[in-house]
C-alpha cells in the first residue's frame, strides 16, 4: 500500500516538517553532485555501527556526529522519495499537535533511538547506514496513535492492477509496522540486520520511540 494523501487538514503551517524535507532534498542533491566521491562522504557522515561502538571507548567526533548527519542522507532517489512522501503526508498533523519546537526534538530523538537500536542489533556491521526512515517511523507511530481513524487516499497494487481506496490510518500504518517487524525478525543473523541494505530494526526502533514519546511531546492544551 502506498499512501497518496491523508484526509486530515491542518490549521497551521508545518514549518519544521517542510524545513526537514528541504534539508533532506538539498543534502541528496549535494550527494548527487559528488559523483565518485560519494563513498568518502558516506564513510564520514553515515552511521557505521562498528565505528560507533569503537568511539565509545576511543572518542571520535565524526563517528558520534554521524548519528545526526546520517538522518539527512539517502541512498538513492527512491529511498529519498519514499521517505519524503511519508513525511509530507503524516508529519504536518503531528507537528500541529506538538508545536514546532517539540516536533523537531521529537523527530531527532526518534531518529537517534532508531539508530541506537540498529547498532545494538548489529554492532559489528561495517556497512554505512543512511536515511530518515527511523525518525519518520517515529512520526508515523505518533500519527497512528493520535489519528487512528483519520482516512487517507491509498494506492493498493493488486497483481497487475492498481486500486485507489480510502483507508484509516490504523490499517495503512498498522500494516506498515507489521511488515517492518516481520522483515526485522527474518533479517536477524544477516549482515547489518538488513536485507538489501534496509535497516529494518531502525524502523522498528524509531516506531517504538514515537509510540512512547508522542504523549509527553503533545501540547499541554491537547
């Protein structure tokens, strides 16, 4: 299922959500401009679990900084497009419920938690990990618990046919999480705990963080 838009209008401009999307797109365009030098960028600014673990005993600024920088890098157009689509559709409502400042902190905390879970599951991995997926997973969890009945227009591939339907968030995002969890279980024991380079446990960790943090980050008036 591919969400196209949600039927859940907001009253305030999602300034932080838009800013995050802009930064991600700008960072990816910079990646594209590097050509053959992209590998060097990833070696410095992507999360490499083995390096992070080593930095705990031998302080390394770049390794620790990558916990943040990796959230704004992507491995390809589809990776970027899929992440930004989900963030664009669901992030504005979560930002409105939390407020701009709280939403930004919430987003970053979910991303950091996602990365931490990925490292714990596969601490010896030397594969660079990039993407906003973990942080966005937290946003999806917050949306699911805040607006479980909110409907969205969803594209459903059925064999060679495409069907568009309005489905509640609890179905779309619930199925999304089940898929992440199922793939996460299958991936255990594989290199990077990810198949095809996907850090499934980062998605699960980010979602869990969002489910736990969304209540304390909601506006007190809500």
